[in-house]
C-alpha cells in the first residue's frame, strides 16, 4: 500500500526527523556523516515498504492526514539539518586558577561528591536537553561544568568564599552552561541559588522561564514532563516569569528557615537596585548574622552594572549590594558569566572595602568556554575570506552626521546615525537598504517554510537608535512600507509574471537574485509561499513604552520584525533571527559585541542569514573579532604558562582608526592608556630569550626548515663564508616565519625580551619593501641540512630561566652581522652605520646549538632583524594596560636602563 504523495505539509518531515534523531542519540560510538547518510537511506526504505497503518505507530503520527512521502529535496535538507545538529565539534574550555585556589581540594566534586549524591537535578536536565542539543555538546557542557564545580567548594565545608568568571561567546549558550551548573550545585547541596539576570525585565523574565523549564519544572512543564520528575524534590522558586523578587511573595511562600530547608531555593532577579535591596532586606530580617548555608550566585552579563565605577570607599550601589549579598552567607560562591570580559579583568584585584568586602575580581578562577563548530559567530560573519553574510549599506543612504554645506535633493536626505532624541521629527523615509532587508526577510520566511521549518519562529531585527521616539517612528515607516508590499503581493502574487505588474514584486525578485544565490528553490516557488504567509508578519517595537509585548508563542509560528535598542542589545534572544539591520555605533568593544543579537545557532538556515551595516561598522567588527581572539589566545597561553588571574597583565591594543575603546572609562578605572613608541628604523632586534618548551623548540626547528624550502625558490642566492644569503625575498615569506615562530609567551609585547614582535609585525604589514635573508654558518658541533643547504650550527652559551633560555648578554648575532650584505667598501663601517646604508630590512636566521649549566648541546632556532633607517612614522602603538602589566613594564624598563645592543666589539 502506497502513501499519498503531497508537498505542502511539514508534519511528516518533523515526524521522520524526530525518529532519526532518536536513533542518532542512541548511537554509542562517535557519530560520522556516513552514519547519518546510512540512517536516512534505511528510513527511506522503511517508509517506502511499510504499510501506512503500521508506519503511523512507528513514527507516532497523531493525524493520519499528515502521512505522505518526502521529496528527494526534502531528504537532502533533512540530511543537512541532522549534520548541523549532530556532527558538531567542540572542545572543553580553558581554566586558569589562582595561587590560593591551587592549594585547595579541586576534585571534591568529580572524585567524591558527585559519586555520593543522586544527581537528580542533573539527570533531569540532561534527559530534557537531549531533545534540543547534540550529544557531544551536552557532554562538553557536563565536562565544563565539572571543572567549574571543582573550582567552587564543597557545601559541607564550614565556611568559604569563591570568586570566578566564565567567558563565553555572545549568544553561544552560556545560559545552558550555568543551568547545568545550577543543577549540579543543587545536587551537591547548595541551598540558596541566586541568578542576577540583565538590567531589563524582558531578559530577567526570559531567564526565569528558561530555568523554570530546565531546573524547576514549573506547572509540570519542561523537566516537569519527565516520567522521573518528583514533585517533592521540586526547587522552591521565590520568583516567577511575571514577578521579580518581592518580600511579600517570599513571605507568602513561608521560606524563611534555611536550617530546615532540604530543597534548593531559586531566586532570579533583575540587576537593579530595588530587587537586590528587597532580597537583602528579607535576609537581614530573618538572619541578623550570617546564614549558615551554601549560596551560589550566578551574575549573568557580569560586565554590565556589576562593575564598581566609583572609588572603593564609596562603591556603586549594585556592586555594593552584590558584595553585601556574598557577605551575608558563611559559604558563598560567585560566578560571573560574560561574553565581553574586559571590564571584569580590569577590576583592581586588590580592592577591598571593610563593609562590603572584596570586589568581584575573579581571583580564584577564570574559565573560557569554547564555541561549538555549528555556532554562527564573529569568526563566520566577519571572516575576510567569506563576506557573504554582511551587506554593506551605502554611504549615500546613511551618514554619521549631515554635511551642512551639502544640498540634499528632496526626499533623499540620508539617515543620520549619530542623532538626538528629537530625530524622529526629521525622519521622513526608510533607507532603500532597509526596504531591501524587509523584502529579504519575507523571502527567508518562505525558504524556511519550504525547508519544512514551518513551526519555527522567524525574526528580523532593526537596531538603529537608542531613543524610544525614533523606534516608534521607524516602526510606523516600516509598517507603511510593509502594507504597500503586502497589498501588491496579495493583488499580483498569483499571476504568471507578477513582477511585470508591480515594481514592488520586481524588487522582491531582485533582492532574492542578488542576496541569495545557489538557493534550491526558484522565485516562483518562493513567491507562492510568500503569498501564504504575508498576513502573518507582525511589526513590534521593544522598549518601555511599547504597548504590544514581543512574545514567541509555543503553539504557532511567530514571524516578526523587531525594532529596538537597549532592551534588545544585551542577553535577550531574538528567536529565528535571519535578517539584521544595524546602524548603532559606540566607541566600546564590549557594547558593540553585546549588540550582536545575530550571533547564535542557525540550524537549517545559516546560509540565508544576512547582517546589514556600514563599511565602517564592518571594519570595527573585524578588528574587535581579532582583539577578542587575541584575548582568548592569551588565556590559553596563561594556562600553558601556569599563570593566575592576578598575573593577567592585560594589554589590549586600541583601534587605531575609530578610537574604539575596550570598555567604558568608568568600568576600567584601574587601567590606563599608554602610547608606546618604538621607531624600528636603524635598529637591530634579536631573540635573546628562547622559549625552553619542547613543543616550541620542535615547532621552530620545523619552521626553519620550511622557510629554507621557500627561500630556495628565489633567484638571487649566494654563499659567503659558509653562510647563505638570499636577496630581494618576498615579504610574505618573512611574515609567515614571524607569524609562526614560537616566542617566549609571558612577555606580552616583547618589551622585556627585546623582541617587540607586535611592533615588528606592524612594520612588516605597512612596509612595501622586499627583504634580504641570511642563514648563518657557525662553529658548533652539529649541522643543519635542508635539501642542498648545509650549515654548521652557531654555538651559544645560555642560562636556564623559567620557561626560557637567556643568551649570554642577550646578543645572538656576532659583531657587525649586517656586513654580510654590504659592499666591500662598507664592511669596515660600524654596525650602526651599516644599518643606515641598508636598502632592505634584513632577517638573520640562526640555527643554534645551546650550551650551559645542565644544558648539553641543545638544538634551537633564533632570529635577528636589522632595520634600515626610515622617515616613515611607524613608532606609536596605543594600548590599554592594567595595574599588573604596568608593574611588569616598569620592572622591564628598569632592567633595560643603560643597556645597549649595538653588537660592537
């Protein structure tokens, strides 16, 4: 018996997807793409050969009318979605611990307590989250939170305080992480759990609903639906989705005696003075002294409002109240969660107040989460090699400020990014690019529906102002434009060639052809679907004066164009976001990154997501992405070097063009900006410090061999006293060598070691000259052979330091090394005079043989660079540093006073 074939319903697609997903979840071994393909082929055969009556039971079909065969295109789309959901690569995070922390029991959870407790809350969480997260992601969340739990404290201890920070990517699943942490903390015996959500009601409410779903089981929803759910173990929540913390609500629940309380108590409060004050007042009323129970505080978006921006003796209200809350309990653990940790790292680690106690610096641990491979973040969106996700808005349409000298044609005044509160009165029309974005959103809804995602929400975000009046005006203009589109779609959409009858339908077709190439559907098919959904699109502005709330319902697909600013700029999740129109600007890294609601997970529709922004904003995000990667890389290096949070001598380069700042001045009061000047012209810089890590020594040896391979492709090479010289070398070869050479990593800017690699890399990037390269011949016992190239290694005496070898006098090259590329008549000049005559910069490669105390003929690689005198200004680098790095710099500069590295005999 055959199933009737139809193509206008998505129910059957969902039944099959759920059934195959269940099979994949049950796979014991690691999933591969072949596994998914095999499962799909198996189920194709099952569906084609099984009687419909039996298939209804196997698939759990609720309505027999939903039964149909999938098309080949649908099977292909199903395969793509399953691969994006299940073939996910993710690594556990990076952990850095403090000195005092290392002396504590850091396995109390994984080696003891977890084995003793029933893990009830965690088991429920994992069972429920299997429905939405791949096994590997859940496994990594579990491993990450095990590390974090070990760095809290056993609640059975007499007293403790712990301060930590978890760093994740924007919209990457930090809530899933701390939800799992809360479940484990409840299982371990933490009895009072406070989640301080963002500063807006919508974010607090969203966080409460999420925790009700995955931890509490409110109204028997979420984990409350599980067969293993126990009503008698349900956590006592003093807040709910509609109400923040209130004393009368807590009083009505009768939750005042922690001594008798066996269930965990949950409080989700807005990061605002009033609810924090109410919570402290309630605690003080019932407990004059400290509470003798373990409390866990999760500070979500911890870089916002939690930072003390005033003097330590008179801290900001929210900062003080969080610290007082921690002081109220004998046993407390504070975990800050953020995607933009700059402000937290800038906290003075020595700050302390007699009344409020320690400031919130993460002195005990920092844990940096890795993002899964299916995360749609800055690495994908702002990848210079793949710019398909960004649509740059023309300078003719939007400007920072109006040019008062310029006469703009009627109705063609560009949109002004930097505007005042009354700008709504000047705003007469939408930029054409915003109209294009609206059209693209309609196309995207149609594509997702055709891909059988009809039950998934769709959103478009318009973020162009911080003023409510402007949001209201933009909503009005968008609604007017959408009404015109809708009328033409309903009037002409069913005709054979509708674009011939309507310029607006022609514009929709142009948007489709320009923005979405290689989509599997043609425009005719997409327009037919648009006709069916055009009446379902809502236009909602989100701000305090908004009359209609933004709600994503569980029982129907929500298609919504969202206009907002602050309320949508931090933490709040915009469901199914595929089109963003973004014109807001700021001088702060962290604020810009938090505005990126388009980051997240886009299973099944990542290819159609687009972000509209100016070229300047695009450039800023490129830079911030690089700065953030540098920060995470630094954390990784800190772990390798066994450093502590207090050792984090942060130096973050400020944006050279737009003067982007790391974070607001008042959040970084214990930091300072410095202009470090270094004119490399006429100087020689050397690797006087060689990393002693075996992996670095090995990597540099391979790098030297690879570089020599590349140099042999050049045309101009000669040998001088056994040394090999290449003239006119492409700077890319030098650039690749320096990018991949493993330096001693604790010297962040290279000031102390005399190898200022940050400045040198900038020099190479800006300098258009070719290079000369020398591979020196030495007098050691060992040889280096690469193809036909052979040199004797250079013997150098070294002292063994912590993680590096220091060359005697830090002098790697012998006297006047530049002489090897000089004319005979110039070889008698001093080294300084030779550098004045250099035509090109000179890279000198050193195959070394190190000797010293307990060091016996160790092979290593170093390099030197001599720079020609230049009149170009490449000498200024603006950085922001914290107190720790300031001390390191001062120490380095003191050690450098009076020393010269001129290599004269």
